[in-house]
C-alpha cells in the first residue's frame, strides 16, 4: 500500500493490517460473508495506513448507515492514537491523524460535531488536508457549509492552519465569513505570492479582510516582512493600488492605519500601517482631520512612529492649521519623552510658532516647562532660554506657574532661573537628603506541590513553566508524588492533557534539550533504556562551558526522575526548594531524609546531590540540623551532617588573562580572557554523581568561548542558591559576551543571585559591573535591580564595583553611554548616594588616563546629578584640570558642573561641622 507521497507503508502482523475496533479485535481488510471486502473496511484500512489521499474516493460510495458505522470505528482508532498505541514508526501516527481528520469530516452530519472534529487539536492538519477534507464533505447545504466555516473561523489556531478548507466552504456556500484573526492570518499567508494583487481583486471579501488585518493587535506575519516596494508580494503597494482603483475606501484605510498607530505596541506591528500612511501621502486636509490622533501618537508611540507624527504636526503648524491648544498638548507629551532628537525638535517648533504668534506664549510656555525635568541638562537650558525669550508676553499667573516649575531644573541652572524669575522662584527645600533603597527582600516559602491530578495537569500545561524555576520545581515534585500514589491515573491524565506532542515520539530526546517532558515520557514508558542510562550517568566534559555544566545538573535530575517516576523508589523529591530563592531549610531536609528512612526508600543520587547544594549551611538552624541528620543513622544523613559543617563546600575564583598570556586566537575579546578556577574539592568529585563533579574542580581552568544557544538560564540560579559566588563565577563568560557581543538575556539570573545566600566576593561584583554595561536595555535594568538589592541588604561593596568598571570602561569593553543609562536608572529610584559611591571610585582612573575616554561626558552628567541630589563633597583626581579646559563639549561642561557640585557639598559639610 502507498501513502499520499507514494511511499510504501507496511504495518500489522505478517502481510495483513490489523487493528482493534469497538467490538474487540477485528481485521481491517477482513471480507464480509460474501467474501467481498466492504467499503467501510477499505476506508479503515486506508486510514490505519495513513493514506489520506485515498480517503475522499473511498467515502464517496458509502451510504449514511455505512458512514455511521465507519465513524464509530474511526473514534476507536482515534482513541488508540491518543493513547500512544501508534507511536512507532514515528511518522505513522501523524499520517493516521491526517487520514482520520479527512475521514471523520466525511462521516459526520451535524455541523457542531463536524466543527468539533475538524477543530480538535489531537488530529494533525496539513495544508494539503484542507482540500481533501472539503472533498470528503461533499455537497452540503450552503447554509450548513457557511455555519461550519464560521465556527472554525472563531478558533484562531484552526483558522490559521485550515484556511484552504474555510475558503473552500465560503466559495461553495456563497456566504461570507465574519473576519477573525485566525482566518485573516491564514488568508494573508496563503495569498501572498506573485499574484497578490490579482488575488486581492478577485476576492469579494478583500475590503472586509483588509480592514480587519489593519486593525489586528498582532500584525499578520507577512505584514512584518521587509520587502522592496517594487516586489509583487509587497502588501502596502498592492493596497495602495486598490485604493487608487476604488476597490478600497481611502478614508477608511487612513482611519484604520492611524487608529492602529495610536493604539501602539511593538514596532514590528506598527511598521505596516506606518508604511501605508506614507504611501498614501495624505494631504493637509486629510491630516488635519486626525489631529488628536497624531498628538496621541507623538506622545506615546515608539520613536520611529512618534517621529513621523511629529513631522505631520510640524507640517500642519507651518501651514497655520494646527490649533495652539493641540500644539500645547503635543508639546507636553513629546517633552515627556526621553529621545533627545524628538525633544529638541519640539522645542525648535514651539520657538518658531512663538516667533510668529507671541500671543500663544501663555498657553505654550507652561507646556515647555515639561523639559525642566529632563535628564539632559542641555535640554533644560534650551527650555529655560525659550521661556526667558517670551516671558514678557505672559501674565502674572502664568509667570508664577513657570517659576514654580523651575524647581525641577538642575542646580546648575539655579542662578539663571533666579535672574529670570527673581523673588517668584521658590527657595530650594532644606530637608536633609535621605537615600532611598528597595526594601530588603524577605524569604518567601514555596507553595506545596499540587495535591490533585487536575491541579497538576493545569501546572504542567501552563505557558512558560520552564522559565519560572519555583513553579517548575513544584510541578516536578507534584508529578513525582502523585505518580507514586496512583501511576495509572496520572498516566491517563497526561495522555489527555498532551494528546499530540513531539516529545511522545521515540526519537525526540535524541535531538532535543531536556525539560519536564522527559519525565512525562518516562512515565508513559516511551524512553529507550539505553538513553535513560546515558542521561543519568553523563558527566560534564573537562572542556565544557559553564552553561553546559549548570544545565547538565538539571538534565541529570530529570533523567533520573524519568527513570524512577511512578515507582516506589521515588516517593517525592528531596531537592524541592522551601524558599523562593531555591534554597532548602536544613531542618526540612532532615525531615525529608527521615521520611525516606522510615519508608525504606533510598535517596536518588542526583536528587540528593542537588538537595545538598541547595541547603543553607549558614542558617542559624544548621548546627542543630547537622546533629539530627547524623542521628538518622543513614549514609545520606551522615553526608548531610558533614556537608552542613563545611564552611566552603564549593568555591571558585576569577582572574583575567593579560597580553603576555594570550592564546592563539584571532581576536582579543574579554570573554576569551576570563578564567574561572573552581576550587579542588575531592569529596565533591568522589561522592557526587558525574553531572555534579565539575563543582569539585573537574573543569579546566582555561577561558572558553561558548557557541551554544544559551537555554535554561532561568534555572541556573536555583542550582547554587547557597553559593552565589560560585554561581556568579559561572555566569561571567556569558555576561562578558553580552557586553561585547549582541547576545541578550544573560542577566536573567542576577535578581536571584542578589537574593541568594553565601559570601559576596569579586565574582558577584563583576557580574554587576558586566550587567551595567550590557548592550541590551533590559539586561542593564536587571543588573540595576540586583545592585540595589545588594545595597539594601548591606552587601554591596560600591567602591569595588567602581574599580571593576574603571578598567572595563578604560579598555573599551563597557561603553560609557550604556553605563550612564544604567547609572541614571539606578539613581532615579532615589539611590543617588549609592550610585555616586560607585562612580566616585570609577572616575579617577578614567579622568587621569592619557587618552580621553569617548562618551565619558554622559557618565559625568549622571555623577553631577547624584552629587547635587545627595550633597556629597570631596575631590576627584583629574576632575579640576578637565573642568578648567576651554570649550563647550559635554565632557568639559559636565566636568565643571560636577566640580562645582562637589565644592558646594564640601562647603556645606564644613558649615554644618562648624
């Protein structure tokens, strides 16, 4: 027998094809009493063989009774496939699902039941199955076909994958389908080819579908692709042509595009409507009708879109058609933004309007004061000068309002503001400075694992489970506990919750990274014995990168659990954290070992090893726990007691290669030069499983560049929650790559690192320094959070962080503009003193360098702001000579500002002392 691709498929025993129907064991292909094979048997034989292409023809001669009988047997076969009875060979189950999909469509009568069958997620759907399912449906009533299409269109995933079927039903019925995101996504995907324009002209639903596509929150994937405007597949060009031809309403398209830009969102979803507006080239009248929308876009949209809105409103202002009130609202919104280009352009626009219309000053100048609080003091200066030029045109009330807003200006502009507003300017507040740091994080207990199978399944199917370490650990422990109590019930629930997933294929774990799926596969009995043994005993190669080593710990635990889940050997997990940091309370671990002893179970090696790494050795209860553990009289108890009494059970240090130690590499990158020395700990190498032995010094102490996709990093911090200095050392190579390369996400473990336990040494502080200089803004933000958490816990050595940053900036690894952004973010939380403590330790080496550091002016601006706010004093080597230089560069200006602020702080301190 051949399948749809012409390949031979042989299944069953001997030369026959066998299966089980609802009445028991029945041979598919068995002849009836007359010796002739029935049509139902032929249909079932084709479905069991996965020959989807033959199904429509085999359905055609069957009458209603035969189709009803076939449907009952199809449902039994579907249950077999869902139960995993057709998992081998790997491709067969998918082909059977495809054939079931088509056959069921032809055997069902009710529209609701048919929609349920065609929308089932356990039936595999290929694009090629749609036309065959349509053929299997045959000639149905038009209203029935339209009803079916409408039902399927409401299911997004089904509509996206089943567009050929839905479109065929629409054409056959003569009815239209209300547009849905799924249907439109499928439509856009299938008609985007070199005949795009013709297809759009031919489809009577084009106006409605285009309108829906333009309004979608998540733009169709084809809309986000970058194509040259002349390409026949370029959607904006095609739609502009249809607008010109009158097939699409120009005003409606403009309204939809502008409305979508106003709603905002990721720039990838806004590029299409923005390009459409540009191509349509709206005139002044069309733009003027949408002024409120453009004002909102200029204030809130991503920079690229906001810039276009600013251009539109500037054009209207130049034409004299932009009301002063709208310009004032626009100015308030734009000046609140951080993009210097937009802010400066807005101040220039207001200046031009005021030069032409001085009477508008009363309405516009209060909006200009929004720039008084800008982080860039040069922007503040421009705004202040603009207000000064037109101050005489406003009345006393507006003047007082402007003077009050001047309190937002940097102290460096205080003298200019006093000259402008005189006595109307309020005196600066005299309250003493108070450092604001986040509250010290409290340890939070991890919730107990799920106690019911239903709750467990809800956790297992939850999106992002692997990215939430504690949720992952709870789900894993819950799976082990419930499977230990009632394996059969959990197995059935897993099959129901995961009806068609790639991990149920026998070859899956040969090529994929492990997750909780490997434990589920072990529970279902789908794993090869040899592969399980390899997973349990695999160690970390001496030349492995650290992310392999950290991820290997989790992999070893998962393979171990996959082997033991649902057996008496693993009643629950010892390593499940008790605290949100991933740590385990010592007394809780003792109680778990006592329960193991009393039940006669032996701890699983990887589970016990991870539990030891997580237990808090410096907890006040550690000594008591050690005594109780020793009293258990078990090998595991004695190991725990000895471990709790180890001061440095694991340790690591960090150093950097210098030029004389350079290896033969093509480039001299920072991450090539990091050397992490894991301390020699014979006990770890001898007593821990292979995947853990690198923590005893088994890795080579050489720099190593990692070429792997960095997966599973959300779980890394939970491997060593009691030894954060070792964890930090392992994170450094990846963090260094994020500083010099284009990688992202390496700082994800930093928040957990800051909240973890163990001493804070150079490795932890270096992770902060690297994180503050990462290329990605989100990475820098996580580093800022970690720095502030350490400061709030009293564990931050700010001067050491500054010293590390000094040489990183000097050699060009950390860019000053990125550091300035991170430092500014930290300072704006109220931690001006903490940030200044870091920068004051960093600046002397950079200011006294033989060659000026490009971009250092931005860092000096943040430093000056910190000193002005916290009132610090003192001297910084190299600052005075720089401030004395002539010129108006940001470096010189901000050096003078910082020097002046420090002198004022020193004078204030002397006055208070006297």
